[in-house]
C-alpha cells in the first residue's frame, strides 16, 4: 500500500513494489493494493506468482529474460482501490496489466484484468521473445485486450480466453503489429463488447482462431470486419460470428489463409484481396 498515492488524481511514479531475481523466487497470496508498478519478474527463472490481486496503476506484472519455465496463476487486477474518474482515466490510457518479453515456456493460468490500456502485451526485448501456454486468461474493459508486437516461432498458445473491449479511441480485442514474426493461436476463446474490431492483424507471422466465439464488433456501423488481416498468414476454423456484418477481410499482402468450417450470421461476408494462397470452404451462413 502506498499511502501517498491520491485516489482522485494522476498517480505518482514509484519503482516496482516487488522485484524478483535469481532462481525459484515466489510471490504467494499478496495484495498489490495501489502500486505504480507491481511485480518485476525479469531475470527470475522458474518464478512462481500465485494468488495475487489488487490495482497496479501503470504496470501489473513484467516478465523478461526467463530461460526456464515461469508460472503465473490466479492473478486478479481490478480497480478496487479507486474508481475516481481522473485516476481511472489515466490508468485506462496508460496502464498495462501483463507484459511479456523473453520467456521460454511461460505458463499463465486463470488471470484477469479490468480497466487498462492493454491487458496482455507481448514485446521483443534484448533478451528475445515469448512463447508459452496462456489458459483461462481474461481482459475486460481494456482499450486493447491483447497486443502482440512480436512473438516466438514456438507460439503464444491462448486457450479459453475471455476478452472485452469497448472504450478508447479504437477499441480492439486483438492487435497483432506489423513487427510480429511468430505464431499466435487463440482456441476456444470468446470476444464481446461493442468494439470496432475483434482483431487487426499484420506482420509476417501466423495468427489462428479455432473454435472461437465472436459476439460484437463494428460498433459505429462503419462496415468494419470482425477480423482484418493486412499481411502474414491467417487460420480461422470452427468459429462462430454472431452478427450479420462484415466478417473477414484479407489484404493484398496476406500470404496464406485457411477459412473453413465456420458459422456465420447471415451470408458469409468474406472480402479477399489477397494475392497469395487462400482456401475457403465448408462455411455455413444463416437464412
């Protein structure tokens, strides 16, 4: 607890509340009520962060330079300390709940965040990139739920996720940047809330959605598709699109795409500008 933080004003910056170093460190059953920065888990191989809750204001957990498996379990970040407009607005414009740099075989299980600019952010650092298993993760009312600047070839494996975006200048559930070179997979995930787009995809890597549920998008009725890929490779298989709007758009620079076995509300609306190899098949619309 930081008593000098003012719950009704822009937060004062502080160093990390907890900095893990060395091998096998652990943070167990801790409340991070109002730190500016929560837990620095860089250079802490086989870290274990479990049963942590609170309202970190700028960054929640930062992971980097992990060369042996780290684990993050049962973490819940929510604005319990303050929902005063000035502070919460600052948090939503600046806050990042979970940030991952280089981590080999990172395990993340049952985590949640509410009211940040970015829920889960994957970046390239001097140490490298992240790959790992992300199961049962959630981000609610984040400007962007998941941002991938870059990822490892071994993939970010995201399963049973729940993602909601509806505030901010361009509320988007998933943004994969042009700098991405790796693989990102979403399986059995749900996306809802009146956002602009479910996913905006660029880069040279591969992004896949399997058995996912897409509930809402194109909140201003501008004709935005749920999924838009500018480049790279795209897999969309066995997913359900619950609105009768533009569903998928492929840009000219998309190298490969497989869009098969999906359920669409209304006629399937797939716009294909790709000059690469694209397979469409066994997709079913509604009358």
